[in-house]
């Protein structure tokens, strides 16, 4: 059985070890559980890399990721609302304007 360490790309910190279950909830939160079933949840994160050779998984946290995952899912399910896209674009424009 593969057990992974979870590494945060944002700062390189390890935020989990002996992880056997990794996935998303229906609310687009990233969850991971260790071999004992203890878990942790990241509200807005994306799995970047899963490496079975060194048994690491790299994740990226950012507030936009949650909304992005929700939009992609809603597009796929043909349940997207224009307001969701407009709100996401506004968030992107806010970031662009702060640069």
C-alpha cells in the first residue's frame, strides 16, 4: 500500500504523512486521510503532482481554486450561471489590478 506525504507548494511545508486517501468533497474541498482514518481538509487547494516513487503529493492552496473547481464542475454538468463566471472574472480582475 502506498502512503504519501503531502507537501504544500506554497511554502514547501509537509502538511500530512502516511496518507492513503486523497480526494475532493462535494463542496470542492481537498481531503486526505491517513492509515488510521484521521483526516485534514483544505478549503481551496489543487493537487499538482502525485509521485509514487518518492511517495509525495504536492498541493497548491489559493482562494481562487475553490471557485475555479466549482465553475468547471458546473460547466461540465450544464448548470453554470452567468453570475458565477462574472464573479470569478471580477476576482481575477481584482488580482490583475493589484499587480
